[in-house]
């Protein structure tokens, strides 16, 4: 009797697991039998205020995220998946004021327009803006390492949002 019970448990477990299909711990919904490469074109900085180096940094962050969370190879042209776009906004604005009419808190906002092309499944193509922000005290100057840290936080969120929109089927 115990042998029949263990066989029954094994068969039920096998059926349940088989029905779930392949699972990715990153959430990527990629058919690796047909999709092998990813191409990330340089994201030009077209914002009215140009912060030097952020276009290169964003392009690199997106490439790194795709390489770390997928098994795709990065190519310079003819990729199965293609990301391109531009930085459209980079600005700092006060979000709260003090009684002395000075900024108690400021917000750095970066917006990026992304065009995604899936050559294996054109129905998944899209063009969409993505935006995120970083709040900091009004008396703080956002320069040097503080600016780098703020931009890193923004780019981490933007690249993850782009990844989720393009490759995660949630």
C-alpha cells in the first residue's frame, strides 16, 4: 500500500509540474530556440538640459541588465531583439516649499522614449516613454557622487521597467 501511495504522489507531482511549463526566475518570456541575440542602439540625449555622459551610461545599464537577466548574446546589428530611443527629459524641479519661499525638496526627473522591435514576433513591438524620478533635500546640491547615485537609482528603475514591458509577460 505505501508503494502505491508513493507512485500516486509521484504521478500527481509530475503532472502538476509538467503543466507549468518552463519557468524563468527573471520573468523573461523568451523563446531561446528562435531568439538568440539582442541589440541595444545608443540612446541619444535629446533633452533640453544635457547632462554629459548619461546617454552612454543609460545605454550601458540597459545592455548590462539584458545580459544579466537573459541568455541572449549582445550584437551591434541584426539583433533578434532591438532597443533604440532617446533621452527626452532631464530636469530638476522643486516639489515642496518652505515658509521662506525656497525649495524644501527637489526632484530630478529623467524620461526616455524607447522603441522595441522583436524580429521574431512583431506583435510585441512597441514605442513608449518611460520616466522616473529621484527626490532630494532642497538645500542639497546634486553634483558629483550624489548626482551619480541619483542617476543610478533612476536608471535601475527605468531599465527594469523597459525589461518588464518588452520581455516579461506578467
